[in-house]
C-alpha cells in the first residue's frame, strides 16, 4: 500500500509533460498530492495531465509556461496558488540541451544564451516566485521542499556540452545558495541524473549508447538509467524521511561521476 504522505499538499512540477517530470507527476499524485504541471508543450502537457488525473483521482492543473520568461513565470505562479491552496513541493525540473561540440568555443552565442536561460535562469525564476509564498505556509516542521534537477554534467564537466555543463553546475550552486537562504523552513536539494533513457535521447537506447561511447563513459552498475531511478530519489526527497537533509546534490548515475571512468582519458589508458 502506498503511503499518502502528500495528502492535502500541492506539488508543482516544471517540465512536467514528459520524461522525469511525468514520472514525478504520477509518483506525487499516487502519494496524495494535487498537482500543477508546467510545460511549454501543450499537447503533451494536456495528455499527461489527463492521464495522471484519471489514474490517480487527484486534481491536476496544466499550465503552459516558458520558464525562461519572467512575465510568464509570474503569471504561472499566480495561477498556481489560485488553483491550489498550497505548494508544498516545487520540483524545478524543466531543462534541456541543444547540441554536442568538439570545441567549447564553437557554441553559438544564441544557443549558449538559450541553454543558460532555460536550465539556470528558468529554475531561478520559478524558485523565486514560488518560494515567496511557500515560506509563509504553516505546515510543520517544514513549510515546503524544493527539488532541482541538475546533472552529472554539472559535477564532471564535459567540454562536448559546455553550455549544458555550465548551466547545470550553476543549478547545483544555486541550490546550495537557496538551501542556505531558505533554511530552516524550506529544504532545497538537487538530483543529478546520468545517462537515462528519456526523450533527451528520443527514447532511443542506441542513440544514448553512441553518446556514451563518444565520451568513453563506463557505468560501474552496468546498465542504463531509467526514469524510475530518478523518481525514487525524488519520492524520498518529497517525503518526511528527508526532512533533515538540505543543500545536497544526489547523484543518480550508476556510479559514473564518482567511481566510473572519466569522460576523457589518454588512449594509452584504454
């Protein structure tokens, strides 16, 4: 039987239409949360919202929003608190990458700006708007929880995806700053996925393997990551079991970043 530890509580998930966001949506709703799902893809967002609502019986409100645009984020946050009387969980998940490069200086400026705006600025804008009201909530012992989606690329930076690595390293730094400033009423943590079969690779295992082979990536646990691997950690962070944890980056990558083979090494070491 699933523990309904989020009953009576609201959860807002950005990038909620697919991938990890869709997984978080089902997991939180199954544990009693009503949801605000935020995404820029209207078709996928409506499909996911209807499916989660039908299968769980929880209230699910879809909101179209480009998280990189401050006016849209402000309107989204206002609507979210009108639809739900609280946001106990903010899952700051929206993000993406736009290319692979052999030279970090060959990234086009507009793509660099787009990556930083979506992955870093977007998470900052959403956290800023939601935390204003979250910290005033009367839940005990915590008023709310914020969970950011970072990446192992922000831990072991990769020159092949320089803009993405920089943005995700920034997310981890931002998470730690927010954990300091929002304590003791709000916990703030991050999850750093590794290579997981999601829409980022068009749900194509061979495409993901090609990316891993390009970087000579070795996974100690000898399998690819799934959406469920990340969702399980998110459930823990949303639950009372993690109430004494803040400012921490949870790496969920099968051991690549911490005990695996680095992304680049001398040919003589192969």
